[in-house]
C-alpha cells in the first residue's frame, strides 16, 4: 500500500505530497484551490490530520506547524509520532498544550510517547513529555533505549538519564494493549531487550547499574537462557556467565 493510497481526490494527494516534501507554499495554494472547488467538500480537520502525520514521518516541522495552524485535529497519534522524530520539539509542545496525552500507547506496537523518544535517544522530547505529565513507570522507555538502533554512546546516556529520573532497571516491559500480529513477543526486562537486540555494551552497562541477572522474562527465560535462545554472540554469553547470570 502506497503512502498516498488514502488520498481520495487530487487535492488530498497534492496536500499530502507537499506535506512529505515540506513545501508549505504549495500547501497554501493547494488548500485555497481546494476550498474554492465547489464540486467537492472543503478540507476537514481529518484531511489536515492525515497530512500532518505524513509531515511528522517525513520530519517536516514547518509543514506540520502550518497544518496545525490550519486546523489539523490534535490527537495522541500525532504526539507519539512527534515524540520519536528529531526536530519536532516545538510541535510536540504545541500538541501537548492542546490536549494530546503524553501517555497513551499505540494500539498496534505498544509504543508510548516516552518509549518512542527513548528509542531515538531524544532527551528534549523526553523532558518535555515528563513536564506535561508523562509517567515514566510502565512507559517502557528504558527497554526502548536498551534495545534501540541508535549509537551505543547515545543509548547509554539516555539509559543513564532515565535511571536518574527513576526508571526501574529490573521492571518487566509493560503490555498496554492486547497482543496482535504487530506487537506479539516475549516481554522481559531491559536486560532481556538488550540481549535480544545484540547490544553487548548495553548489556554490560545494565549489569553494572543494577540489572538482576536472575529475573526471568514472561516466557520463563533467564537472561543467560534468553541469550542462547536468541543465538547471541559468544562474547555476550561469556559476559553474562562472568556476571553470574543464570
């Protein structure tokens, strides 16, 4: 399914294309032409909302601001998207100030706004979300940082900050929604997550910062058993054994 398969008219397609490229001038012209077109209904907040989601996904902050100013509906989906994209701090702040929740998880992926920001090692959005009432407990933020794809040094700094803020290094990942084909998996601690993601530096860091190597995940696997199940490197397995993990 293509990015613009939900565009029902040429006007919608033009708006969404401009949102993707960040062409605010073309959005202005396109919206005016759409409003002047008496053959179809004028643009609704939901139309602007679809384009706003595309702007966030494409990291087009100016396009997002324009769409919000034009009346895009504000919801939790946009807040989650903005939290996980660098450069959208101003827009995230606006969304949170206008009713978007800093806590509502995604029904498909189980992501929370905090976990999306943590996965990308974005400290400004993390602080902004916390200032607006985000709950660190059960946010899965530490798990996201431990298993995310960013550089290790950035992830370690994020993990350090989250623990300083009160994240429980031994908490089992919270499941906020019913498991489905999108989010099915075996939930464990941040240590289990780092093992699954093959991140030995993060595994070592977690062990040095209080991670309990005996806690089992929801599948019943200890960290060492989980490493073998995930076919982890000999280096990682040896590290766990040396740390006394079971």
